[in-house]
């Protein structure tokens, strides 16, 4: 059943204070000289909404603030954005899962006034990825692990609107019969997916790579590690190689919309899907609100 | 004297065929779910217009087509885009210099229909950069010189809308008292500026780095090398190091709007501005139409 997205447009002051009002999502609201579209110059968050409850909203808003600081955008008005998310979710036809996207751009060139909005949509259908798993290509991200200290102007770790290389990597994977991608650094470190965080389990040890490698500080992986700890396992942030992924009992791509997708092959080599752990993890992500 | 921009909006078929119609540049024309703004997923060109004549338009359109191919966008309808540029320039109040921006995005998510437009504006005032020169920081781009063959999904050499790191590098330079940036690879090769091509002269030899290093194939540098050949000098595409730039008789950042800006310092170390060559080069770029 099709369902109408819900849009709340922001009016943002130069200091970041924001007020929101509902608007027609099918109408255009962005000018052709907005730096969001001419330069991919802005930041965003995608918040999973399960049973009407936005998940990890505080974590998302903290990351939104960090991305804004890294790109010299005004600190977002966290209370106003949180309120807009709740209002937009409440205005949407109820669904088991929704996705709330928060965007702020640098605004129309020369004005210094950011553009922003919250858009709530039904998420895509992730049933197959969650149940059957995903085929993953390992692709070179061609940057060294110390990129964030060595070249902060590259904005690694900020969630900016400049995602063309992420969508290109996903198209490359699909053109080669795979569903998704895991990037590795030029030092051989496992990094992240184009829109997901990598998580691996070996016996009772769950590991995700450190954000210091220039990665997004994943919100869903935080929830997954909480699940691991709750069942008495060890949850750790540590470096991983592709060989570690190949040898692990379970590997996942986790993200706000898809939640947890088990990796069933790496570069065409099948690997076991940890079905019991996936069922338990997905149940946690779908039912425990945090 | 302020002047109104001129906007021509495209209607683009899935196969790339395009028709254009004038529209109000002050009104919004882009939806909030257009992949151009949500993912910086699209490509662009900025064409300098001197004395009413778009410069190197064929070269720009060829690069537009190459960027489109690299990002799996439909091949642009070159004749229609060229016609739109000419009509938009003709509709603009006459100015010695104008800038025509051509943009195509992947369009509203799920539709497969690209969004596009041509916007003609007065360029910025580049008098000071052209006459006095620019202070430049050398910044690490943290990728290796073989990035285009090694990791084509990173889209190096495509002129995409995902320019956040370029604007971040320029903000970094300005925060450190400089005007602009020259990127270097992790192998120590001079690459390009965030929105310019690097050109160096030593005696009668003019050199720009090879696009194979993951650089945009510069249109203005092509015109500058034609100028060098016309005066009997050698024009070459070759690798350069920062030491080469420091030792050169003249170094320039060249681009469609600013045309040629001599580099007067590198990382805070003053270097001579080649005033005679700059005057001759700029005169060429402002008067010879190609």
C-alpha cells in the first residue's frame, strides 16, 4: 500500500536555531543555487523508526552536531530537530518501520542561511537482505588509516551530502552481481560499507572497526554491541582485516534502515550466515527501543 | 550593479534527450528527495563566458559526457545543452564576463528521471586574484597516483556534485590565512586545486599534471597551453612535485571563472609572480575565443 511521505521544512537562523513547519513533499523546496545541490555541501542523518519510536535519536543528533562542526555549519538546535522528528513521525500513517531523514545544507550561495528539513518515509523492503543475507565485494577506499589526523579537510567521519562515491561503489557491486560493499584502507584495514557499519562475531567476541580510521560512528552498531553485551558476550572496537572477516563466525552490515544484514559471501566466496545470532540480533533491533 | 541570474530548466528523458525552458531562478525547483541534494549524486560544468561567448564549450560538453558516463547517467544531449547555454547567455544582461553552470542530477529517488538546468550568473570579482596573485596551501589528498585504475568507484576525474571536501579544503586554507589549495597525492605528486588546474612555467616550458593522476581534464588549462604554444614555448603534460613548483619561474591556478591566478606563495613561502606572463596569458584568455 503506497503511503505519503511527511515533510517538515526548517527555518534556520545563522546561529542554528530552527523552527519547523509541514510542507508538501511533492513540491520543490530547494533552489538551484543551494550549495546542498551545487556542491553536496551539507550533512545528514537517517534515523530508523521502529513501532513509531525513533531509534538512538540522541546518538544521531550528536553525530549530526559533530558533522556540522566538521563542516563549519552552525550547531544544530537539537531540541527543535528532535521535536520535528517526533511530529513528522506522528503525522505519518503508522507503519512497523519508517525512516526519518534529517538534512541541513549550507543554503543558497552567498546568504549564509542554511536550508534544512526532516522527511519521513516508509523504509525500503529489507526482508530478503535480513533473511537470506547479502553478497559483498571488498573495494579499495585508497586512503590510509590515519586520514582523519593527516587530512581532516577530506571530512572522513563526517556524514556529508557528498555521497557520490558511495552510490558509485554500490552500482559497481550491483554490476558485478553483488549487493553491497565493504571498503578497505590502503593499509588493509576493514573500514565500513557505503551506507553501513561492519560487525563481526567470532565465538563470544563481537568486533567493529574503530571510527578513528575515518569511519562514521555508527548508531546501529552501538545498539548491536549493546545486544552482544546483554547476552553476556564481549563487545569490542578493534581493527579487522579481510582475513578476519573470512574467518569470523558471523559478519554483518548494520545500518539504521536495514538494521542487520548478514554477509553470505565476500568477493564471491560463500561464508556461513549466522542465522541464530541474526534472528536474535534483528529481534533486539526491532523491539528494544533506545 | 546587481544583475538577475538567468535559469533554463531541463526536461530530461531517461535516454538523455533534453528540452529547456526559462524559469524563475529565485523560486525553488529541486525536490527534497532529489538525489542531487540527498547524495550529491550528479555532475556539472562551469563554463566561462567572455564577451558573450562561452569558452571551450565543446570541451566542457565532452567532459560533461565523460562525467555522466563515469556515474552511469545518460549521455547528455550535447546539442540541446549547447543551445540552452547560448539562449541563457543571450537572455542575460550583457557583461564582460559571465559564468554558465550546467548541472544534471540522478533525479528524484526511484523515478530514474534526471533533473537538470543551466544557470547563468555574473562571475565573482577576480580582479585581485588575477593582479596580485594568491597564497596557496599544499594539502594532502591522501590517495595514490594510480587511483583511477585501482579504484574507479571513487570517481576521481569525474566532475560530480560531491564537492564537500573541496569546499572544506578551501575553508581550511582561508582559516590559515591563505586563498587557495594545491592538493598532492600520497606519492608526492602535485594534483590540482579544489576548483582549478595547476600550471607551472620554467623558462619556455609550461607544464600541467596528467589527468591520469585522477584529475579533472581542465578546459582552461587547455586554452593556456594553446597560448604557450602560440608564443613558441613548449606545452607539456607531465608530473610535478612541490619542489618543482617552488623552483618554477611562474605557477598558476587556472579555472573557467577566475581564468588565471598567479601563485604568490606556497605554504607561506613567497615566490615570484610572473607578471609579464600573467598579463599575456590573461589577455589571451579574455580575448581569444575557442
